[in-house]
């Protein structure tokens, strides 16, 4: 935008016939910290590299530059290299959890006559 404004101003200074009697109106917008993005920017190719934390299967971490803005990348665990105990823990952690069914026992021993004194007029 600044380049186009500079171009218009240079044309006006050169005495162009089109811009001789016209003034240049520029609408400048200054964004501040109140401008925000609600969702992620939907781009296929990002123009810069972003700091990302990569978690290796053994739990160690590496800081690296990645072309998509993500905070953490966790690499999958190779199950074939785990011991039997670790395989069992890994498969138990990834099994769907059984939902607990809560049965409510409602006691139906309510007697309205016990509270009749509250609405009787004396």
C-alpha cells in the first residue's frame, strides 16, 4: 500500500495531467493488540518457520524449526521394540474405557401427611 501511495505522490510531483488538481487521500489503518484471530489461519504453505517442541518416543525433547505453527509434535511409539510389560501397559492405555453405570435407588417413602401442618391455617 505504501508503494502505491509513493507512486501516486511521485506522479503528482511530476505534474501529471491526471493528478494535477486532485489531492491524494490515504486511509491508514493502525492495528493494535485488540485485533485477534478466532481460529487458525487456513494456509497450505506458511511463509516462515516456527519454533516447535518435538517429543521423541523415549521422552526426550528437541526444539526445532517447523513450517506449520504447532507447539508440540509427539512422535509415535514403535510397539515392536517394547518389552512385554511395556506392551501390556501401552495396549491397556489405548483400550476404550468401560463406562460406569450408576444405578440410583430412589426411596419412595414420602408421606405428604407429615408436612400437612405447614399449609393448614390455624
